[in-house]
């Protein structure tokens, strides 16, 4: 029984180690999705900043107001395209991050269950060892009593009937 429990405990320890590693990897995946979202925001801001300068400067001064107006219109169109692209990518990122977070929650639940099962086995193992120890001590004490009983009988201190009665009682207690 103890070997089975030891194997079960070792198996649970391995499972806990594996789940802990998977949890670390899943959390890393969530962080990667968060980092991708932040990078997307930075890239979009840089692209919009480039658009903002369109039509200004020397070209705007040389070519006039119609040129500046055309450039502002092109910048607005470009910003709209950027916004649309960002929205699509942000939706994909949000879905990926949500899936990664779901995996993290699932692994955390499995890990908690495995740890609880491990604690339960460890808690059950201790009383079993103590009970086994008590049983061994009790049987050892009973054997000593039987030897003393035999000596008392051999010395003539007990009759055959008394000896058998006490011997049966000790043996039944074992």
C-alpha cells in the first residue's frame, strides 16, 4: 500500500511540475499578446504622425493651398486606413489574448486540483505510517508477552488451562 502511495505521490509531484511549467509558458503567451497590442499602438501612432506632416513644409509653400488640401485629404484617407487595419489587428490580438488567458485559468485550476490531491495523499500517508508503526509495536509487545507467558508456564507458575486461556487472548489481540 505504501509503495502505491509513494508512486502516486511521485506521479502527482511530476504532474505539478509539468503544470507549473505549462502555466509559466501560458503566462508568457498572454504577455506576448499584450506586448503585440502595445507595439501595434506605437506603430499606428508613428504612422499617423508621419501623415500629419503631409502638405507642410517647403512643398506646401511652393505648390499652394490646393496641394496642401490634397495632402490633408490623403492624410485623412491614410489615417482611416490605419485605423481600420489597427481595429482588425486589435480584434485578432484580443481574441488571441483571451484564448491564452483561458488556457492560464484552466492550467491554474488543474494545478490547484493536483496540489490539493497531493496534500491529501501526504496527509493520509502520515496516519497510515503511524498506524503501521503502532501495529508493529503492538505485535512486538504481544510476542514479548507470549515469551514471558511461556516462561511462567515452564516454571510452573501457571496451569495448562491458565496458560492456554491467556495465550489465546494475546494471540487474538494481535
